[in-house]
């Protein structure tokens, strides 16, 4: 029998009615009314078995997804008996489906004209949550994105989970140890555990693991890993046939989804020259956009 979530849908519609500018939206009022709805529908009941239904949100680029692999593994190690659902983008679906630490994968393919406008965003995410999330009765959500936007926090909140862990929006711009004032950031309404990573934590792997540490969880490994099918392994071996089997091979990803994520090729050249002097064989990875940089480095 299909559950009736019309109460939650009506609360969302009520809160966006008559709003002409994003700044007019009252996040505190919205969350307060939604909490009443979630409570009435049983989303806030304490599970006798502890946390046994977890959602991990990672709906961005492939590189960011791979850097979350240690955190995904540590979620499984810290919650060995939980059902873990991984939400990913289309770009990561092929990789996510091979992840050995999760029970299920959800494809996030929502499109919104203005992802920073709650009037545009909330109805779309509500429809997605109704179809894909609310029936799961999630208890804990991790959003591992280091620089989250409104869509990430709204997605975490509308999952229905009581505990929602993530970094506050704008955390990368904080230059002191003080958090942003609550009235200046909607994150404090949408997350149950809004977090700011210390200035000493600079790598995305460390940042993702820091979310688990903020819950008091122990970390055993920081190793980055990825997962392959047998067909992909055979294809990789075919590509490597031209190299000496005993050589020291280094694969170099020279591209990035954003310009600021691309390592300057002149600086990369110095690193690669040092590796070649040590006897390494280099393999450049990328697409058509990286062809010219690959020729330069070669």
C-alpha cells in the first residue's frame, strides 16, 4: 500500500506561495512546519535498533566522488549492519554501482531552472523525495560535499532523516574559528549537525572523514580506492600492453571539471620530469579538452 505524503507536499506548497524573491523565504518557519509534518508521519520516531538506514549524498563530478571513497568505506565500518543507500549523479553511476560498501544506489537526475531559489527548488526536490526517499524512512544522512550549495542541504533535509550531517555553506570562506551567525546561513535550519572543517584540513579526503570524526567515529583508513568490472580490467590490460611489464607506471589525470581544479601544466611538467628521471612510464588520462596539454607534457 502506497503511503500518503500529501501533508508534507502541502507544507512545501504553503511556504513557497506568494514568495517573489529568494531572500523572502523564511527557512526557520519552513523547517518548523515540516518538522510537525515529519513527526506526525512517524519520521522522528526513535529506532529500537539504532541507526540502521543511512543515505550518502554525492551528486557531483567523478573526481569528487572518488575522493569520498575512504569516507564511504568508513561509514560501512562504523555502521556494519545498516542499510546504506548511495545517491549519485549520472556521471558517477557506473562507478557507484560497483561500490562494495553500499546496499543500494539512487540516481539523482533532478533539473531546476534556479537551484539557489527555494521557490523553484523545493517543489522539484519534494517530488523526487516522494518518489525515491520518504518510503525508505532514512535516519541519518551524510552530505560529503566540501562546498555545498542550497540544493545539497535541501536534498538532505527533504530526505526526511532526523540526523543530517554536512558542512555549512560558505565554510571555505571562513577565515576565523567562529561559525557564521545562524541568522546569516540557512544551513543551520536544514542540517541537524552543521559542521565547519578546521583550517588545517585542506584535502577533500580529510574533509569527508572529518564529518565522521565530528560524530565521534573512529577512522581506520584514508586510502583512496575505486572499483572495476572484469571487462574494464581486461580493457586496461590491453591498453598497457605497449609498456614494459616491469616498468614503474604513473597515470596522470590532467583535466578537471573546473579550471581551478586543474594543476598548472608548467608546474606539473617539473613533477613529471622528476618521475621520468626515476624511470617511470607516464600515461596521460583525459578527454578531447586535454589533448593539447597532453601533447605539451609529452
